[in-house]
């Protein structure tokens, strides 16, 4: 081999070796060493590295190898102490194949378990040769979720959904199922979604598809998904579907039912269409569905965007008949122990069997760190309140975390844990820098009700 070719081959082999052995950076919570997903390290030349669901970053930047490097730390509730100049960060010297650990302090009540949707949940770990059995779904971004159990599986339904092949992905509700899924006590979070898919005729690629066929212009959004029995005891998975256009303006609401054979929703009836005579919709079974049994033993489904504003007898026939829908007067928000009213944007209420209390999760309307980025938990003795002892549990600096939802299907009588998720996104935040891979996706948090500030006798 000629000397020049030999030199070129050596350089290529050296570059391959560096690329194949990035520096492993572990982001962990100080004290217990829990992996922390979603912590961002920023270099002084603008590179942004974000820990994945395993709390890992694979640093493979050749210009940093062997060089002392300042990484600013941005963690939305996970931070490091400031230095003498007020900068919050760490200085590491990355090296191929080496391991560095960054310990962060948690300043929020909730613990972040990881991302539920989107691409590259374990992208950093896989670059390090770990989590290699993880398979990508093809979903790059997914808006707010509603869930319902049906046929022995938990069904998940998302709004507008980004895919890889084009900026316009799914605007007719993407969906998946899980069976026996429960979040781990600590990361890594591995959501075992089985998405509804079909093979694209042009590329042959298997892609997630929309499952809500509602006629009309614009996207279809789904709310109030719930499984209800009919008079014969047969279960029906149903929901309310809204058609929107323009600047998210609703112009039609339908009641829809899941067709298990076709794996999609079918319209049952249109309950409102915008017109000069009817410019705004009536009360509808939207938001999230919550079961409730009244003091007389009657079973109801409660619907609301945070607090219940509509109750419906818990039967398929009553849900289909708007004349049987009963309005409920919801509060404007929840109060803190000091008596401050926190105005709720959107959220969800549910019963927690361990605490034997009702809990509400919601995003504050006009929070301090972000217009829709601060998340609160409040409790009550009943589903209609009053909602008191509200506590901020998560904060997203200059990012939105809208439409949070509790997961009562994960609650247990022998566990104080409470889980919620929401949409992490730049929208409405004024921030023009989306977090790589994380933007416009669902993120799961966990709160321990036996620990401060919710611990009994605190």
C-alpha cells in the first residue's frame, strides 16, 4: 500500500474508533443516583446534548475529546449549584470510552420518569451499545393524550402526530395499546406501545396511522374517551370528536365509537355544528372521563377539562342521549394553604385509593416560569371540591406543559405513587428553541404522596 493511502486508511480507522466509542455521560439525581432523563448540557459553542430515557448522553464530538469543556446544565427542575459568576454548569473532560457522571439536584416535587412518545427514547444509550432491543415506533411527536381500557388493553389516543417522512403527519388521531404496562419506580421508562399501523404503498414502510374518520375540513381531536356498558352489559369504547380549522377554532362536535374490527372510530351522531344560530358549542362530554359513584349508589361519568363540568349516567345509552347530560358548576381553580387561588388551564381529576382523596392535576394559567409550564396538584374529599392545599409539583422554564392527565390505571391501594403526563412543547411559551427529540411529546412524572410536601402531618 502506498504511504499516502496507508496514512488515509489510518486516519479513517482512527475516526471510526472515536465515533464508535463516545464518552458516556450519566445524569443522575444527587443522593440516590437515579437516572434523570431530559437534562440538557450546552457547550460554549452552542451544541445541545440531552439525556435520554436511561439518563445517558453519548458525547461523540471530536473537538471536545481530551479537552476540559464547560457544559451549562438546563434541567427543568434538576440543576447544579451556580459558580461565582452565576453560571450553572459542570466542567468535564470527555474521552473516548470514558465515563463521566453529572449529579443534579431536584428542586421540584415530581420526579421525571421519561418520555412516553417520540423518536430516540434510547438514542444515547444505543450509541453506547445499550438498550439495543428497543425499536422505534416511527412517531416523532404526539400531542395530548386520552386513554381508556377496552378489551383487556389500555388504549392510548393522541392528537396531531409528527412522523419522519413529512412535516404533515397524522391529523386524525394516532393510537396504540398496552397490556399490563405499569411505569417503573425509577428510569428507564420503556412504554410498550403497540401502534395501529399500515404499510405505506409507496415506500413499503410500516407507519402509524390515524384512527378517527370524521368528515370535514381540518384535524380531528379526540376527548373524553371511556368504555361504558349498554343495557345488556356489552362494553362500548366511545369518545367526543371535535373538528377544528383556522386558529384552532372548533366548528363541529361528533360522538364516535370504536370499531374494534376496523381498528378505528366511527361517527355516531353530530351534536353541534357552528352556525349563526349556534355560534358556540353546548356542554359536551369532553376533556377527560372520571368515574364517580354518588352517595345514593348511582354511577356517573364526570367530564371536564380540569374540574368536572358535566355528569352523565355511566351507561352507553345515557352517553348517547344529550338530554340526559347534567351540567356541573366547576371552580375556577384550587387554593394553596395560604389561600392563594391558582387558576387552572387544563387538567384532570381522579380518585387515589392509597390516600383516599381525590386529586387534580392542572397547568397554571399564566405561571411565573412559563405561561403554561407550571404544574400543580391539589386534593379534595370529593370530585367537586373544594380543591385545597394546591402544591406546585413541576416547572418548565420557558416551555409549555399543557393538558396534563393523571393515570389512575396505575394507582394502587398499597402505593402512595401518583403519575401524570403532559405535552412538553415550545407552543405558547415564547421560546423558539425546541428541545431536540423532546419537543411536542408526552413526558411522564411521578409524585410520592407519602413524602413532603404531601406527607400526612407535614
